[in-house]
C-alpha cells in the first residue's frame, strides 16, 4: 500500500499524548513491518523544521533525523517546477479549502501517481483527485 504521509503523522507520533499519538505510532510500526510503503516530500521536512526551529530546534532536528530513519531516501519526493505550477492551479481550483503547502503535497502526489494521503487535515479530504485517510482509520486497517 503506497501512502503519502503528511507532517502530522510524524509530529503526533513524537508528540504529547493525544487521540492521534498511538495511531501514528502504529502507522510508523506498520512501515517498519513493511505493511505500508510510505512516501513524503521535501516540504514535510521543511514543515517539521520550521515548526520547531524557534522553540526547540534540537527537538525538531531530532524529529527530522527520526523521520529520515523511517522514510527511505527514494521515497522522499522532490518538489519541482512542474509541481509548483500544478500546486498553483490546484490552489486556484480549491480556493480556501486547502492550504498552499497541502496544494504542494497534492501536486507531488499526483505527479508520482500516489492517490492516498494519511492526514488529520480536514481540508484535503475535499480534494477529489485523492483519498485522504485519517490516522485512526488507517490504524484500524492493521488491527483487522
């Protein structure tokens, strides 16, 4: 199962107790157990670093390093000129429904023929080109 992992999966897995912590940890374990082939893009790494660099940069860098251990190098997708131009078009199409960084993720997914994203982001669930799965719902698939 090829799945694009949004930033929130890594953040919740390493964050404080929440309804998403254990599902996200289980998703990461499913990756290690080869039940999921994870993909992400370079923007996810930028989001992680940016979120932590002023408050606790060491934690952010630690999370970046942990993420690099889980996601294989070839599964970290670059953002290209073509992705940016497509993201702009998607941003126009979806208006205020999705944020610019999600438009970038979506463009990368479409270019690389990945049609499932695991995220808690409600806006991206409105995007008709892909399927968005909540981490809790994805975790349930591995318990069956």
